C-alpha cells in the first residue's frame, strides 16, 4: 500500500491519505450508530469540499485489534470492506493510541483483515501491507 507521511488532526478525529482520503473517528459502540447519517455529515462537510472524503468509524478492542465500519464516498453508504480505509484505521490507531504496535487485526463487516507497517516517525508509516482473503461476491452482465 502507499506510504503515509502525514496525519492531520480534526479535534478528536483524524485524516490520512492512504491512496484514497480517509477521515477516522473513534467511537465506543459501532453497532448502535447511524453510520450513513454520521458519515454523510463528514463526507459532505465544507472541510473536504466537492470531492469529499471516505469516513471510517473505529472501536479499539485491544492491543493491535480494532473493529471498523466505513462510509464510502461514491457509494454514499456503508461498504463491508475498504482496503485503504482499513489501512487508515490501523495506522491512525497506532498514531493515537498504540505507538509500539506495527501489526493490527481488523474486524470489518465483510471479514477480518490484517495490516502491517514500519513506523519511521510520529506521522510516517512505510512498507504498509494489507492482508486478507479475496472472495468472489458478484457476477453480472450488461447488454449494450
């Protein structure tokens, strides 16, 4: 995955470009939130202009373990998994809460993933790897 050289803070929230822009908000209870409503507020905020941003909601489960849900721009709703969002969630958790950890297990609605990286400075993450299964989920045909 792309190196991340800068993390921006927005109050208690964070932003990183992991190949796609991602805003990360930490919350206690992912299961009882209106993800679409909360995601839209950030995605369409003045701060991110007409391009908007993807929004990840993250709960820290333990050392090197998080759970996340993603509101994805373009889809304008929740997606079950997002590679760049998974990476953003892991490195921002390391940045904010777990600076000595360089490997994270992530629970997403679409399945479990793993992110490994090397931390080179307070906001510098390199050699980032995303691991997880690739599963065929849909086939379609279109007549033109």
